[in-house]
């Protein structure tokens, strides 16, 4: 496989991981930066001849992975697996105390993330249920002191840690739950400097705790 063919194949794998569908010929051409889909077809022809993919004639999304292609995908995932430390539990509820205690690691493929997470926190509480974040979920956090309006952040306020959505309204900083049972937390100027401790960039749910093992 040439380096260009590898780029195309890894684009196909990434697209399929993120959308659960194969890309169209036009989408491959757009990735390559070429104006005509036929230019992209040359690379797909080569990948098919080398046994990495199979195409279904007449289908817009007709790219299928062969056993060789699936084996390549698994090998690449294994190569990119890293151990992310689980540093404790964080409340997604009222400010009643979070436990920041080292608790092992979680092995994850980096290809699932656009940027590498620094640590994992286990969610406690139901205040973020409306955002699809449930009690027992594992939240992947990237350390940062900067966040944008609407980001899901690890916030340090009143001596406690919590996971909430950051909202900025008319110079007022608000921590907002995704559950109507929980009131907004209005951040005082004294708490603003150390408020943002990290940003959530991914989520893992274990089937043993929440009925379905999946990533998001």
C-alpha cells in the first residue's frame, strides 16, 4: 500500500467509525482535494485490488471492508491504545463533594478522540441526564483553563468540583445542568479565576452499569 493509498484507507476507516457508514466517492474526492470523483476512484481501485476493500456496483455508499481491511483496522487501533488515568469521581448534581482519588486506568484507542484526554472522571448524579451523561459514565477530560460558551467543563466552585455546561450571559458566568430539577449556579467574581479545570471531550458507558457499552 502506498502512502497515498494508506491516507485514503485510513480516511475511510475514520469516516466509518464516526458515521457508521462508508464514504461516497465524492466524499473521498473532497478529502483528497481533487475536483472529480473519478480521480479518487483510482485509489479505491488499488485498495480493492490489494484486498482491503470491496465495492458494491451501483451503490453510492458501496465500500465494504474485507477481512484484510478489518484486520488492518484492528492492528491500527491496538497500536494507538493508551492508558488514561481515572482520577476519581465527580458530581453531576448538587455541590455535595467529589472524590479526587486515583482509581486505576482505562485503555482507549486515541483514534476515538480529536485530541488526547488527560484523565477520566466517573460521573455521580443525574443533573446532566438531558445531555446524555448518566450516573456511572466515564467522562474523558482534557486539562485546560480555557473554555467557550456552551462547553461541558469540570468546574471548581465553592471548594467543590462539578461537571456542568458553561454559559456566559451578559458578562455573567453560569454553570447549567441538563436537568430541570437543578437550578443554575451563578459564578461569583471570586470563583471565576480557578473555575475551569478541564473540558469534557468524550464519554464512555459500560453496559454493566448503564445498559449499553458505547463511546461518544
